[in-house]
C-alpha cells in the first residue's frame, strides 16, 4: 500500500483539498495539450499533412516571420513605425490608444445585463464545482488557464502589428500587447463581479446604466469647460482635409483635460509604444502596478458566479457542438421555418429538388422577390441621385466599387457560397441512393450556388451600369456602357459554373482534404492544404478561360470591323459564354462520373 499524505485539519482542510484538485486538473490539462501536439506531429508522417504543414509554414514565414526576424516593418526599419500620413508624436499615439481603451472599458460598464459568469467547460463544471475548491481557487484557475489563449492572441496581434513597422521591437510589442490584453481581461472580470453585486443589492440594469451615463456626462461637461479654454475652436478650416482633421485631433488629445483624464489608460498603453528597452523598463513598472490592483480587485470579490457559470458552460457546449457540425452561426438560435425560394411542385425534374434544398440552406435572403426588390431600389436610387451634380463623383465611386466587388465575387464567391458537394459530402451515402444519374446530382448540387452568385453579380452589375450611365465621358458612349454591362451579365452564369466545378471536383478527388464538421482539420497544415488547393483552383480556372477568351477576341474584332463595338461586345460575350457552357457541360458529366465512382467507405478519416 502507498501511504497517503495526511490532510490538514480544520481550517486547512479546504485549502489543502483545493490545492490537490487544482494540481490534478492542471495535470490533466497539461497532458491533454501534450497529447494533442503529439498527435499532430505524428500525423505529419502522412504526405497530405506534411505538404500542408510545409506550405503553411512557408506562408506564415513569408507573411510574418521574415518581418520579425528581419526587423523591418512594412513602413520602415526603425523609428516610430507609423504608416505614412499618420502622426508620429508619441504623446498623440499614447493618448489615442488610451482613448480607445477608455471606450472599451466604458462599454464594459454599460452593455452587460447578466450576472457574472466564468466560462468553464462542462467537464470542468462537473469536476470542479462539486469539489472542495474555493471561489478564489476557481478564479486563479481561470486566470492561469486564460494565459494560453492570451498568448496566442498576443502572438497574432504582434505579427499583425509588425507588418506595419516593428522597428526591431517585436518582443517589446509582444509584452505590450500582453499587458494591454491581460489588464482588460482582469477589468472585464472585475466589472462583471461589481455589476453582479449591484444586482444583488436590487439595482437594476437601467439604474446602473443611467448612473454610469450621468457620471460620464458630468466628466464630459467638466472636461468640455476646461477644453474650451485651452483648445482652439473647431472651425470649417479644420475639416478641409484629412491632414487638418488629424492636426486638430492631435491638439485635442495632447492638450487640455484629456491627457489627465486618460492617464491610467496611458499607463497601460505606454509599454507597447516604448521605443527601446530602457523606455520599456521604465514604463512596465506602473503598468504592472495597475495590473496588480486589478488582480487584487478580482480575487477579493466575493460574488456567487457558479449558477451563471453552469448556464454559460451549457451555451459554450452548444456552440462547440454546432461548430463541429459545421453550423457555427446557428449556435444558441431557435430554429425557425425558412421561406423557400420557390414552391417545389410534386412532379418535375428531380435535380430541381437539390437546387431548392441548397437555396434554402443558403438562407431566406436568396429569394426571387428579394432580388427583384433590391434591383428596383438600386435603379431608382442611382437615377434619383443622378439629378444632382454633387452626387456625380459619389456615383462613379459606387460604380467602381460595385464593379470591383463583382470581379472579386467571381474569384472568391465559390469559397464563400459552399452549398454544394462541399457541404453535402458527409451525406454522400444518402445522395447515392437517390434515383438520379451522377451528372444530375452534380448539376443539382452546383446550380444552387451558381444562381446565388449570378444574382449577386447581376445586382452589382446593374448598380455599376445605373450609376455610370449618367456620367459617361465622350470617349465612351452610353450604348457602349450598356453593351459592356449586357456582355458581362451574359458571361457571369457560365463563369460561375466553371468556378464552382473546380472546387467540387477537388472535393470528390481528394475528399480527406476537404473534411467538414467535427472532423474538419485545423492548424498550420490545414492552412497549407487550403493554400495548395486555392492556387490549384486558380490556375485551373485561368486555363479553362483560354478557349473562351480566344473566341471572345475573334468574334469581337470581326463584328467590330463590320458593325461597331456596341454590337460586338454582347455578341462576343455570347460566343464566349457558349464555349464556357460547353466546358461546363463536359465538366458536369465528369463530375457526375466522379461521384458515381466515389466510395464513402474507402475514405479514411483524419
């Protein structure tokens, strides 16, 4: 027998047991993380994970690592590391960051309306809450466990901020981010405890909000009177351009009452903005002292949060379950009956049922009535604004933005709208029992997202043409603008079919790389795999456009020589669309053949 360590008596019993329970839980967490990392390293023996990890690692090095290791940011190697056009005054930058923190903290006292709840998982609730663990020990556990997520957030923010000029201060920025984020975390926890204590004393949410707003208005009033004496009056001269607006904002933030009112928040921001190691050491002391005060505030709060934490853990479990099922946006939402995009008749082509199902899955916004209404609103708005000369530049900007978004939708739309084989791959065994040919199922699967993308692009195209027509220049006529719009509208459906065929074919060829739901892949290897397929799909799309582009060019020059450009554009687009349609038809047949040969049971899991 192994002798058990004697348990302290009386007052020391609960503290000793708490220490044992927390030690056991940390042991479990440590080995859970260790086993997860071990599993990820072991699966690198498989080529698909190894290549993905290599490509993902190269991507992160190219985008982040070389910036950190080289000590050069996007805007320069040293100095303040600010982007061109932004103020380089350190006091201004410090006050601006402090103002942002002040707004975040102010909202933390206004928005919350529920009791304090610490986010525990369901196993932690079942393991810790019945155990002899004090509330202070639970708070310590949450604070320590939050460090792992906090470190990843710090790393991410450091990498992002280093893209805009690290100036050789990567470690300083990382430490500065940790101070800012952990201080905010402590303040959020302390404020939630304080709000719960107010609720326990019968102070409702609206009374508390009115009190906070009244205090804020009083402070703003005093600050306004003070500022009126030291800050110049805001005139139209300060609103002429961005430089004048920035200059006035600098005067407001570095003079008057704001530097004093924001002093505690400036202490938190100061380590992040330190230009060198000595300045960082001088700034970190006051910031850590403020953090220690927050820590004492949190651990000394005697607030009952167990019941609310149990409810929060149940909601967290629901969100995790829905995320693993590939339905992250539906977590915690009540299921409501969705309006179908059209009435599905009892008799008709079977593939229409697949289109109907995928359109419903995309959401109730993708209905014919909705798109017709939006089109009418767009046309009326554009032509109403065209009557004013001042709106001319804005309409041209809107037309340019709509055109660019339409082009981006052609490239990125298939990655956003995924109501096809990528969504239905886990149900492939069910699709196979349908009395349909493979090509019918393939066509039904891709028609839904193709209709959605085409509807969005037609609406953007209508907006671009309607906004551009009233303000065309002499070099290009109104009929030619309309012809270009018609030609683009003719090409859009065929281009969408081609762009959707490629990722769907990749799903059936390499299904284990496109796992969805609870088996979906995460990590750097997943990023590498997605990059590999994104590049492959892009090159395949470009190659598929070569015959259509040649056809368009040939028809365009022939018709333009005979009848002019206005007629040549839509006819050339129609000819190119026919070539793309032929390619899409062959692609659908091939996709159906792949689906017929697809064996669900033969695909290994991750």
